[in-house]
């Protein structure tokens, strides 16, 4: 198979491959984080510090639809990773055809729903009255640009499925740097208000999408399909949907849980909303580490499943779990003892409620950081299950999180301190659930591969052909 800029994750040290792959994705995520951080810093200084709370208070509702489309499209790439691991280049191009068509459908639906109901989403979140207009203006611009984001979702997922995490890093770096320039222009000299931050993000996203298309054409020719590859198969559609939709639902379930919790928090006033938004800015940096390792595990397991290398899957997941537990301890220490220095980047010390906002942020960050080990186990085992094709258990895990967040939000809505523990409680129960399911799924696949002596992917294909 032509390698282009692909990376075979079925050969070499599993730990080294996963760590290297993750580092590239982590740096790429950091560039994406620059998007949000730049928006927040510039909106806070050029517009109003309260605007940061406005964005945070309303975004979870609209992100529900956008996140479903993004996660579903990302789920499509898992099948591509399995096929790449099995070495079937022709099948890979045909799957790319199906991915493009299905992704276009999901992106179109998400765009229509998010733009038409943007303001209703803001009101549904019980956003404080002073935030409603700002949040609506900001979100509407971003929602109109979902088709542009869709290009990056498809290309980024497919590149990573084939082991290329460096190209997304390049794209993310260029987009992040350009976002700084666009925001400086729209919020500074042009004085476009909170909408200017949204337009800056859209312009940077468009530049990233353009770069992806260029790299697809020049560096990932293995994915370029021709007329001979335009054969549509209902079996392939069903396989993609059975992989992608559960991940989209998982994202929705998690987002609904966050939305319910945000509604409860919104009832405690603008200072609490802004303080927790600041805490989440810090936590996002830490979560990126765990979530990128989860993504690396997904693609690592997918490729090695296609190559029937169950032994490598076991070693890779085990070693990654140990690395992340150590990293989680370090990050928790940093967050608890040094987080307040990061808050000062987002809120001026002369803000009338500066002390109260920072106190909310510190309390929130502490309650999350001490439970990082459970977040680590949740991410790594969930990623392993997704890479192995066991997406339904991952959704069940999300349902557990949703139920716990719902219970806390309904019965303890008046107690902000208890609300802080809603997320950690969900991590504890979900990780315990996965501690049972992941080993079972791995043993089941190991027995089947050992018994039949052929590629797991080929066995699945044979079963489908027999049913047809």
C-alpha cells in the first residue's frame, strides 16, 4: 500500500507510537484552544468581561447538534482505520466516497437546525437576561459556518485514521495564528463587538479547511477516489452509521448532561457563571491531554483490529493508562496550586467582582482536579472500546453520566458546591462500568481471532456477504 503521509500503527513499539501520535494531536488541539482563548481574552478586553459568561452560558445547547454531527463524522473514520490496518486500499477509497456523502448530509442538517433555532437555544438555557443578545449574535455567526467546519471534520478524521497526526497539527497551527490576527482586526480597528470574535473564528476555520483540501490532494492521494470507486453499498452505509451514530449519540448525551448542569449553574447569577467559565478554561487545557490520548487509542485499536493484532491492543491500552494516571496527578497539582494565575488572563483585577469570580473558579477547579484519575480511566477504556467497534457500551457509559448529572442538577440546584461534584460523580460511576466492559470486549475479540485465524475485519465482511 502506498504510504504517502500515512502511519502504520500495527508495527513498532505501541507505547512510542501512541505517545508520538498523541503529542501531534495535542499540539493541534492547543492551536484550537488558541481559538477559544483568543476569543475570550479579546472579547473580555475589547467588549465586556461579562461577554465571556454570555458565550459560556448559551453554547452547550447549540453545541448539542453541532457536536452530534462532528462526533458522527469522526466515528466514520474508525472504519477507515480498520480497513487501512487490513491493507485493502481499494476498499478504503470506496469508504471515502461514502464518508463524504454521509458527512455532507449530517453537516447540512446540523447547519439548518442550529441557525433556525439559535435564539431558542439561548433562551432554553435560561441564560441571564444581560447575556441573551450577545450570546445569540455570537453563536449565530458560528452556526452559519458549520459547513466550513465540516470539511475539517472529515479530513482531520480520515488523516488521523491513517496514522497522520502531523498534517492536522500544521493546519491547526496556521489556523490558530491566523485567528489571533483576525480577532485583532475585527475587535480592534473595525470594532465589530462580540460578532467580530465569531467572524475571526470563521475566517480561521475557512483557512484551515482550505489547507486540508490542499494536503488531501498532495499528500494523501490514497484517499482520492475516481469513477471506479463511486459504487454505493448499503452494507457500507450501515456499517458507517453503526459506528458513527453511536459516537454522535455519546457526544449528545454528554452535552445534554453538561447543558442540564449549566442551566442549574445559570440560576446562581452572572458572577457564578463567569467564574465557572474561567475554571473550565483552565480545565480544558488538562482535558485535552486525556481526550487526545483517547483519540490516539481509538485509531491505534482500529488499525490493529484490522490487522488482528490483539496483543498490541492490550499492551498499548495498558501502558497508555499508566502514563495518563501519572500525567493526571501532575495536572491536578498544577491546577489546584497554580490555576489562579491563569484566571487573571481573562478577568481584569479592577473588575468590581474580581475576588468573587476567582473564588468560584478556584472552588470549581479543585473539585474537578481531585477526581482526575477517574477521568483518565474513563477516557482510555472508552477509547479502547470505540476502537474495537464496541460503540454501544460507550453510549451506555454516557447515559450513566447523564443520569447522575440530572439527579444532582434537579435535587441540588440550589447548592452550587454540590453542583460542582456532578461531573466527578459521573466519572466515578462511568469508569467503574467500563472497567467491567472493556476487558470482556477484548477477550471476546481475542477468542474469535484466535479461533478463526483470519483478519477480524475480513471475518466481519464475510458475515455480511453471507447475509446478503
